[in-house]
C-alpha cells in the first residue's frame, strides 16, 4: 500500500504541475478578491449626496489601493506547496486511482488539455458572484414577503416605531411634536431624522399622524383599512397597552408606547 500511495502522490504532483495549479489558485483568489472589492465599491454609491461624491470616490480609491496592497502581501505569505498538499492532493488521491491520474496527465499534456488548463482559473466562484448575489437577494426578498404575509403587523409596528423615533429626535431640537397632518410630516423629519419615511402599512393604507405640540400618535388602520374614530384623537388616559385578537383593529403608537396592538404580538 505504501508503494501505491507513493505512486499516486507522485502522479498527483505531476498533474498539478501540468495544469499549473499554483496559477489556478492565485487567479481564483484574485477573482474572488476582485469580486468582493467590486461589491464594496457598489454598496452605498447611489445614496451619496452629490456634494460629497468627490470625497466618497477618493475614499474608495484609497481603500482599493489598500486592498490591492493587502492582496499582494497576502499572496506573498501563502505557501502554495502546503496549500496544494492540504487541498488538491487529498481530493485527487481520494477520487482517482493511479491509472486515472495517468490518463488525466496525458489529457492535460494534449493540445485540448492545455487549452482547458489555461481557462481553468476562470472556473471560480467569483465568476458567478453576480448570479449568486442576485439569487440571494431574490431569495431574501421572497422570504421577507412570506414573513410579512404571515406576520403583517410586524413591519407595521416597526414602521410606527421608526416614525416615532424620528419625531422624538426632532422634538429634542424643537421642543415640540409637529401639529400637522401625516402628509406634511415628511418634510419636517426627512432626511434629518429619518432617511426614508414609511408611508403605508402592509394593507396599503397611508399611516395616520396626530400631534398637538406636546403629544403625538401614529396609527395603522389595520386589515380592514378603516380608521376607528377614536384613533384619530389623542387619548392621554391610555397608559397601558391594549391587545386585540382581530387584525382589523387599529394599531396605535402614542407617546413612546403601543397603546393598541395585535394580541399575537405578545405571544411567544
């Protein structure tokens, strides 16, 4: 068995040399690093205000240079002999016998084999990163929609909290909660206190806002898309949360707490 293993190890080494495995490994690393660098450069680019775009681009350029230097230094530290011993060798030894390894060597020494060896570095995960990323984003969106359909109130409650945080942050600067309609609120809180104002609940009904300077409330009309009359009025007697078994009931966030929300929200 020792002689057979030694023969296979020698054949694997010859095969790795024929296909130039070091070049394949390095090119694969470069492709992956380039793909990750591209994803980094793309992230957030569309959100940069025009007056700051020059600074952002300069920061991106410096970061790209740093990443290139990091990549070169990292490659210089890699012991490719050890890398091959730990990755390619065990795999090839376990999957091919000596005769099969000889056939692979003969093939890769041929004209067609050499042609394939030259393009092997392209067959890396990085080449398909865009496709994988698109599939991942689509899957994430699908799962979020399914979650929203199962628990529609969760996004609504998250929206109301975000809106409340924005008006409370503004109140620390102005010492008042705006006494305006919801349609007028966006101009007062975005983008300073909230990047994007959520406008409608899961069921497509615009949110309701009530403020009198000292107090505020945000309301979702619920599944029936109809605001209850009492929801349109501030009620300072409501200090403890009320829970409803029906999703038709309005969801109300007032002065820092949910004073009315679905029963299911407090279930484990």
